[in-house]
C-alpha cells in the first residue's frame, strides 16, 4: 500500500498497515525538536522543495531515534537524532531533485545537506495522535499495548507525520500520525 491517501491517513486507534518504498527529500541531524539545528534543517528541506519545477507540498515527517539503551524519554532532547523528510511523487526523476538543490543554493540555507532518499517501512502499527507533541507518550503507550497484544515488536525508527503545521500551538489543531515499523516478537 503506497498511495498518498493511505500514507497520510491513520485511524484514531492502533492499526496494522504495510507500506512499500517511498521517495523524498531528506536531511539527517541531531538535536532538540524545534531547536536551532532542527530549524536549519527544516528550512533547507523546504527551500529545496520550493525550487522543484512544480512544488509538491507534503507534510513534514520525522523518523526519530536515540543512541542510548534507555527510553528516548529518559535521554536529553539535545541527544535525539532524526531524519526529516518531505515525500515526493514516486515517479519524480532524481535529476529534478538535484537541480532543485542547486537552484536553492543561493538561499544561503544548508541545502547541501538535503538528499534524495528512499526508505521502506514494511509492516507498521500506527494511529493519529490528536493534541500537543508533549502528550504523545499516551498515544505511544496505546501503540505499545497493541503491539504486545498482536505479538509484535519494534523493527525500525519511530516515525511521525505532522498533518498540521509544526508551528501550531493550539493543541486542538495538532494532528500527528505516529507510526512504528514492527516484526513478530521474538520468544
């Protein structure tokens, strides 16, 4: 399942879905969400996307991890690592993305860090979180409970798709797909 409607849709309760390869603009970094490094990378992503011949607006996405055995909630946020991503049409010629990066270079933004990337998540559990990002642990606990009930375990990076503007401050208007690649749990 790779159509755009399915990619940007999730139920309010945990569900199991499968996705094939997706393509887009990506940038990797480390630091607090909303921090300086994060802001630099988001601006660079959007600068390259805006330079495409026919802009393909898509929601910002983030795939998150920590290089620490502790839960990410116990790790200082400045140590969080991320791949930020803007999905592009599957049939986009890679040369077009390269030209867009070149065209965005005069912006002075960190566009050299933006790459054309492809990733495959495969089987995932997901749901739509409604509310502030700080309240995501409640929704993540629902995903964890569902994974346990289904005999599944994590098999990839935590993935968030920001369906509302990431600068939105009214929790009633904030909607985020929380997605987690999974595999059968090991006994």
